[in-house]
C-alpha cells in the first residue's frame, strides 16, 4: 500500500483528433486537462497538476507521451493503473503507470524525443487513416527527399523551421536522426525525427518542406538556405497535425523506458 | 471514350462506423445509398442501382467490398475513378474502378469471400483501434481456440451460428478456411474465415463462440454441438460489428481481382 505523497509516471497513447492539443486551456478539451480532471477525482478533490514530456498540437497524436504528477493516495499501484484505464476516455489510454523518484520531471529528464509523421500514399486515401495520416498521393522524389534528410542532423539553430508562436529564446537543438521509411504493401510512408528537443511546429514545417522537395518545387539545398537564413518564408507550408505522432521519449537508463507497458499499433 | 451502356466494377474500402451498414434503407446513411446517390448525380439524375458482393452490418468495415452498376456515361474510365474519388466521402474510398462484362454480378459470380475479425489484446485498448477492433484483454487459450477452429471447415449447415434475422432457406455453406493470426508486437489478433457464402451474423457468432472457448467457458467441442443441433442458444454472444472487415471477394480468373487498385492498411 502506498501512503504519503508519491510521484507517478504514466506512459500515454492518445488519438488527438478530438483534443485541442496536450496543454490545458480554459473551455477546451485537452489531454492534460482530461488527465488532471480524472486524477483530481481520484485524489478526492485535491487539485492534481500534471507535467508532460512534450506539448502536442491540436489534432496531433501520441503513441508514447510521458506525464507525471504527485499525489497522496492509498491504492495499490496496479489499482491506480486500473482506475485510470476505467476513468479515462477511450481516446486517451494509459500504457503503464508506476511510482517514480520524487524528482522525476518528464520534460527536463528526457534525453531525446522521437516524432513520426505518416503519409498515406494511396491514390484514393485509406478510410482507416483519414484521421491518422496526411493523404499525399503526389510525386515523392525519393532521392531528393533522402538528400534533404541527410542535410538535417546536427546541433543547429532551427529558427527557420519554427512556428510563429514559438516564443523560446534559444532555438538551438541537436537533431540526431531524420529518416524516411516506406511500407509499400500498405501505401504508407513515415518520416522519423529524433532530437534533444523540438521547437513549436518544427516537425510539421520540416515535413511541409520535405514534401515540396519531393514534388520538385524546391531542391534539397533549400534545407541549408532555411537553416542559414532562419527565414521561415523560405520553408514549405506547415503539414497538417493529423499525420503527427509523439512516438517516444527517451530517458536515462535509471529512469527507464515504458518497458512492460501496453504496445499499441499507431 | 465510353458511350452507350457500360457495366462498371468498383473495389471499395469503407470505415463502417458512421454507416447503417451496406444495404440501402430509407432515412439511414448506408454505403449502397451513398454510392447510388453519387452515381445518380454523375449520370445526370438517372437513378443508378448498385449491386454489392456482400451486405455488411451497421458498424462493420470493408477493405475489399466489390460493387457493380450499369450506366450510360461519356467519360474516360480514369475520369470516372477520379470523379468517384472526389465525390465520395472520406469514409468510403474507391480502390479501383473499371468496365466489366455486362453480365457481371458481384455476388453470384464470387467464388468465395473472406471476412476478418480483429481483437485488440492490449490491457488498456489502443486509442487508434477503438473503432476498428474489439478490445479483448481477457484470457485467450490458444490451444483451445486452435482446436475449435480446426473443427469448422467443411460444407455444413450453419443454422446454429446464424442470426435471428437470417431469412434464407438453405443454410449450407462451404467454409474453406478458419484461422487465427497474432501480431504480438502490436497486441493484435485476427480471425480469418473464407467460405463460398456466409449467413447473417455468422462471422460475429463464430467469433463470440471462439472467445468463450478462449476464456474456458466452453470447451472446443461446443462447436460440434452448435453445428449438429443447429441451436443458436448453444453458441456464444454475437461479437460487436466494429471488429469485422469484409476483407476480400474472390472471383474466377477471367473476372480478376482488384489487382492494380489501391492497397490500404486496415
């Protein structure tokens, strides 16, 4: 039995379609708000505040969001996970819940995050991916996209790929991987990006730019021009949120990964 | 340019969540009704009637439904496919459209049909499968289920697995395959059934019975008892429609498969 204040970590998957993003806002359905409401009820009315590893945009999804909170609760840990499974709506699902160090901060302790972006490459658009991918039946010049992806990794100032709402001062992030994978048997392509942090809209602006390169509207060296100028006007349009997944958050070994949590197909 | 009356075949995928099934009904959104409405508009108001290979239940999906109709239209075939892609809603998608023999009947010409049923085996239920699978985190005794599946194939009277609404006289069908496949990395299991025809609710009643066997509530020989008695009361409950997919319809070689149509992930 747990008693006194315990800090908990939850690994979450959510379908972002019907949420106004992760971050709590008045009069909007958000993932953070939904989680805080359920936890506050479980805590008998004491307001619980939840910290998340990454803020996801309205309409964007998560396969591996990580969140944490502290609460006083007299419940076996398995019962807390069970209660969350029962009380959360079917579009926000806890993959695992467990007690962690009182100092665990899901955002600051993260080593890196991985976002993935899905394209539906079928001609007509799969009815099963309408909410979970960008339908992009257009030309995709593989060699040009691969050449553009090759230019991305490194510790760089990403100002040219940041959204207008990005209000952080330091726009330097270390992008450690950028790649494209294709699953032709299901007409799907994925972009995958891993970095120690991402700016607002950065993945969606990278994808929008890569798609312009894939259609031959920009050449691959457009990447270097956006990076060196910091000029958002040189990048492509912001790709729609519905193709975007916060895929996983990586922590040091002593904190650990989701491990024995549920595996979900995205 | 096509002119005079031409018969067309469309291979369709649909998300059945927001449809009252395939078959047209007054005052209900159905797949057949949606398709007829679009085709009637394309035909300039002449009412078009569509024949389908199989009637799917409300909430059930299709990856490979086949439908046909005859119309007088002066459109290149590629333009007809393009018009259907543009005019059909995003939950009904044409995988391919092509002219066929004037005598093509998608139901009577079918050699067999394959239905698949998906289980979400994760503890919490994937948010991305909430509309497309039955969440079944319960025990599933693999050996018992495999033993039960082994008892199914053959030319049999399936009365005991037919729904109350089944109004056909001859309930003999030849089931050529019944199997279970698991994808543990995504916590998913599939049942697959191929037969020369299926009775109303037959797949959902088979799945409901197999799940009872998997939980140890029935032994595998329950299959034989339901078959020999024809007593629906001995079978398990009807599994929910949302896990069911009309997967594909098989035709003789001279009619052909969807072939070069879109491949969609289900």
